[in-house]
C-alpha cells in the first residue's frame, strides 16, 4: 500500500481527540470514517456528524481511503466500503485457525442433515458469524458470514453463554432484542429466559425456538479450547416443518459430537471439562 501522510491541522472544536499524538489521532480518525461508512453514512455531512470531526479533515481522510481502496465513492450513492476491505476480510478469515479446523466438521454436519450450519464467536454483546453453509431445503436466513446478531436471541449466542453467570445473562437478555419484531424472543421475560439458560447450561447445548426469526429453529453447542473455556459455537438450523422439537432433541448429541471434535482440534480434553 502506498504510504500517505496527511498534513497537520489546527485543533477544532469538533475534534474531541485533538490532544492525541498526531499519528495515533490520524489513524483513529481514519478508522472512524471507515466505521461510519460501514454503519451507513454515505456523504461527508453524515460522516462528520457521526465522528465529530471537521469537514475538511473528513474530506482528506475519505479521499485518502478511496485512493487506497478502503472506500469507494459511487455516483448517486456516495461512500461505500472498498475492495481492499474485502481482500483483508478474506485474509483474516483464512488466517483464523478456528474456521479452518472447524470446516470438515461443519461440512459433515451439512451433508448429514441438509440443514443450514453456522460457526460463530462472541463479539461483545453480539454473535459474529465466521462460517455459514446454506441448507438444501430452499430456506433463507438473515445470518451471513461477517454479520452480527444478538447473543441472547440466537442459538449459537446462547451456546456461547453457557458458562456465563446469571447477572451476565440478565444484562444480555435486556439488550438482546431479536432481529425480527415478530420473533418469540421479544416476548420472553427474564425469568423464562433464565430458566431456559439454566437448563441449557446443565445439559451443554442450546435451542433457538423462533427466538430471533419467526419459523427458524436451531440446535447449538459450544466449542472449547485447551483452557476449557468456550471460544465458539456451532448450530444446525432449519424451519419449523423440518425442525420439530422431537428432531431437535435427536440432533443434540449430533451437534455436541461435532462441537467436541472441533474442541479437540483446539486442544480441549474431555477430562478437563
């Protein structure tokens, strides 16, 4: 990448980080511009409003990011994420050993079930999807690789929380609104959620019972590493006609078995769990 040095400027009233070292300040502002565009900002005015930096500074940063292919400026649309980020995203994904180690187990689950398979990790209050293998039954879900969904409303999210304490469950339940307002998870009170999580934690799996999207159910299980801590989760998902409660119960040992296989690849030993 061609190095680009931005000229120093006088502190602005719109610049909350004016006291930061020049290099760090420029880096953080540039990252803030990228994040603003990722969050939907399309023009300089909107980007400025989101990051609190003067328009002249924002224009120079955006121009530099376009030049280096981190952003694109599309006529009639405005700023969008650029191809360099796509390249880096694929490189980061390939460099992450979990996704590589898990793939054979995910492929096996997909072949065995014909359902949609997910691999996800925790990112603050959200689930971040690392892998998705679409099912063979013609259904489409909102989940996509690189996207986030609420921990408390998803099957993989609940599986990621099996070792958490109840205060953390409660906090995440409070902020974990499902992606669909018609999903059953939005109607579930804290006590009911707590009782489900207690049961799941004791059994080592989790269900999504249309908690995040209407008609979507899934069976999920945690993935552990050498420390025995939960580092990821996998799930098998389908629609209600293909995922009865009876089938979900039958799928529990299958999903747990795949998760245990991935966990062993990550250094987890059964006797330490």
